[in-house]
C-alpha cells in the first residue's frame, strides 16, 4: 500500500462512480466547515478509507449504510477495482437482507474508488486501513494528512501499533485517534477507540457518535500495546496454539471449550484462521517486544506462517477452508 499517489481511476477501470460535486475535488480543498457536516444518522457526510482490503471494504460498507459518501483509495487501478467489487457485493447482501435503508443504486451513487489520496480533500473523516506495518502506516498517514483540511479527523484501524508513536510524526496529532474495527466488520458490533496523549477530548466524543451512527458500540481505551482487545484476544489465541502444539486437545475441541463453555461466538483457533496467521504473528511479535515473553509466538505459529498456511485467505490454517 506504499504507492497510492496516482491519478483518479476512470469509470469502468475501478468502479469509480461519478457523483455530484466531484468536479470540486480539483480544488483539493473543501469549503471551511464542510468536514463537520453529518448525515441524518450522525455519521460524517464524507468519509475516506485508505485501503480496500477485507477490513477497509467493511469500514466503507458501514459508513455507506449510515448515509455517508465514501471514497476508498487503493494503490492502483486493479486494487481499486477489486475493492469496489468487495464493497458493492457487501452492500448488495445488506440490501437483500433488508438491513439497508436505501436501495443498491442509491448507495452506489455515494461510493467511489480512486488511486489518489487528494480525493480525500472533502472528507470529514479518513480511516487508514493498510496492513499492520509501522513504516507503511506512517507513510500512509502522513500523505493523507497533507491533503486534509485542518478540522478533518484522521484515524488508524491499527490493532496493536501505538497511536502516540504514529501521532508523533503528524502535524495535527490532536485530530488523530485509533478506530479499531473488527473482522468481519458488517457482523461485528464493536469499535475500539484508542485515545492518544494528544487526541482532543472533543474528537473522542465525535468518534463515539460516529460509531453509534453506524450501528456499533464504542469502547474507549488509552494508548497501550495491544490496546484492550488485541492484548486479550492474542493472549488467548497464543495459549490455544500452545495447547495444540503440546497435544492437549484437537483444534476443534479447544475451540469448543470456549464457544460452548464460555459462550465465545468463535473459538480462538478458528478466529486466528479468520484474522490470518501472519497478522496474528505480527501482532504477537510486536507485543512480545513491548510487553515481554508471555506474548512470544509459539513455534507452531511461526512454522505454519513459513509454510504459507495463513488461514482462510490461503485455504488452510488450523482448519481447511474453501479456496479463497
């Protein structure tokens, strides 16, 4: 996701949908106060999402259903086209289930994809959703901040990287916070808001309203390694992997212990497959470096990642999955 500075994608190339006012993007600056406007639900009128993978597409879907105009920026035309298909497929499913207030055409008219971060110039909120890599996130966030109006909010969907560490390299750290969504976004009811040392209290209050507007529940946590959710979730997942490695029980029975015994909606090993073994390994390595040996990745996790068994996205992890 390090190269996203190209031009806008033409209609038909990446599913970009023309909509009224697009011609104003050439000014690269929204009128003062425009970024604070909101939909009838309380969501920002214009939302940007940097990165259109599974998480980014889910975030875009959530704000589209709340009435926002949403632009997803990807690294190139092919990635933008794939992101468009991902989002519109998810929208169609919501319409079919009767969980969307508008029809597909109305929602699609509020959606666009691009390869140029300058197309975020109208946004009241931009959520960065690039892979969990510190340098990649710093590059992405600094480039996005450069095109945003001063009053716009910038958020990272990071699940573990320090918000203060990211904010230290921004010009407006007071308008920056963590907005950690959960996978899959459409089915998850939680958003973890991470407040950095410099984050405005008013921004946290705004973010709470936005989360409620998209039909989810916010929790607010201080910036700390792994925040609340990843720290707890990874600890459970790593211990489950160690139990499997030690032959304590099968993956199915370890998961059943948590779904049936503790009423977790999904077991820790199946969840690791859904999240991605490589993603979980990266978070574990970061937490191990900051919080100590108790988060050291098990050898089994390292071996499976080295073998390319990353979970659902590759068709095999602790379980076998349909071909991605």
